[in-house]
C-alpha cells in the first residue's frame, strides 16, 4: 500500500467517522418530549460532535495532503469545488451554527421542570435549518468525490 493509498483510506474512514454522526445530530434531539430527555439528547449530540470535529479535521488534512502529493488534483473541478464547499461548511460551525446553538444551551441550563418551552422549538427550527443546509453541502461533496463529474 502506497502512502497515497493510506491517505485515501484515512480520508474515507474520516468521512464515515465525521459525516455519519453529523447527518443524525438533528434526529437525536427531535424525539425528546420532556426537558430531561432533551438535556440528555443534547448531551449525546455533544458527544457525537466530537466525532464530527475529529473526522472533519482529518478529512481536510488528508484531502489537502493528497492534493499536495498529486498537484494535478488542483486542476480538477470536482476537487476544487469540493474543497471550497468543505471550507464553506467548516465556516458554518463558528459563523452560523454556534451563534444559534448558544441560546439553546442557555435554555437547557436555565429551564426548570419537565415541559419544553415553546421558545426552544423556535430556536431549534432556526438551528436545524442551517444544519440541514450544511448536510446538503456535505452530500454534494460526497457526490462530487464519488462521480468526479468535471
């Protein structure tokens, strides 16, 4: 196995490790019907996010490394577009998702009792909209990586 093939292997495992949990993070919290369940669901979601961060970092590092080993990749449209989309999706975390998740985290800490406040549903709907956009970007990247259409 060549070094490049090892990078491809790590890249694919990283995609599974990082993107897989990312695609289910919304679903994990949508079935909660009480505040204790919701807090627990967000606890699980935060644990899954560790996989997303590690996998995402490895994806970026191995993807760029493969490009440096085979510079012709930088002339391939699918590679360049995938890289640009990945960087955009990476910016979603601190730029879009974090500001929308902070009020939810505060609500989870401050809310007492069993009932989930209506404000949570408004806040989560906005957050999940952008998470779905990010997931769509990742699906586009996966399709580009598989098909290499241009």
